[in-house]
C-alpha cells in the first residue's frame, strides 16, 4: 500500500451515468484497496447514478451541474496529494496508480495524461485516437477523456478549473503548461466513442475543430457550449 504522500484522489464528475458506472466502478475498487480514494461528484442525475455509486466510492457529493464546478468541488475535499480527474466512461489501464506515481516523482514535473483508445473497433476510430494523442503530444493541450492527473498543490497554484461550461480542460492545460509540460503516458485509457457514434464521425470532428478554433479566437465558452450540448441547454 502506498504511503500517505503517494496516494491519489480519483475524482469522477457525473450526470446520468448509470450505465458507465455499473461497468467502471467495480474495476476501480482495487485502487481503494491500495489506499487511494474515489470521490464522485454528481451534477443532478435523475437515473440510478447515485444508488450505483454509493457502495463503490469513498465520498459521494451532489452539486450543481457543470463538469468544471463538479471537479473543483471534488478537489476541494480531496485528502491526497495527487488528483486524477476521470470521466465516468473512461477506464484506466492496469496499475495506473503506479504509472502516475512513478511519472510524478521528479519535483519539476507536475501533471500529465494518458494516451487514449476509443472503444469502437472500426478503423476510423484508430485514426481519431492517434490524431488526438499526437495533437496533445505536440501542443501540450490535454482533454478530459485523457484522464488528467496533477499534483494537488500545483492545481491549487493555478486556480483550479475555470468555472466555464466548456473548454475547462483546455483552459487548465494552458495554465499548467506555465509550470511544466504535461507528461505523456503511452499506456492507454479506454474511453467511449459514443459522441462520434451518435452524431457521426465527420460531423463530430468538424464540430470539435470549429469549437477549438472559436475558443482560440476568444469566443465565450457559454456560446460554444450551446453548440456542444444542444440537447441540454
């Protein structure tokens, strides 16, 4: 079991994720056995998210909807010096805790992410995931489905996630890059391809490029969120 200085707080923001959690949380119990904690922060689910989560987490919180706000709330109560922000539909590679702890040993390194693999076997999804991984490696910009991990004191130093409805991961990456470049762990997290499947591959790729370009040009995240979450806003 890791010492108190080598423990991770796994923070999971949720909103109606009963299907994902039923598969993901049992797998995460090994981390609890090794002394890490799981904090689930729900943004107002009306499905079975809370009842499924309750036996499998160390802390279950409810707050207002908004992924950035939910993750910040989880970080506020985290007991351990390393934070791992994990989407409900993303699965960690084996022994992810050891990979993170070993990678963050140097004092000069503060944060990082994993490569991703999408859970669809069609060839186009290999192209998408490789594009995401290389883009992130070249730019130092990390997205939430890559399982961002960061030393808690560094997360606090940059002022947490900006409380914006979209691009909170991009904004955090820009702030953390001023402290250090992100670590790239080539072990893959397995993440859901459901957005591409639901909205279409080409349409989703074009939308994401459009949103990133607009954000870089200064368009407010609130306007971008209307396009990204058309069904819920």
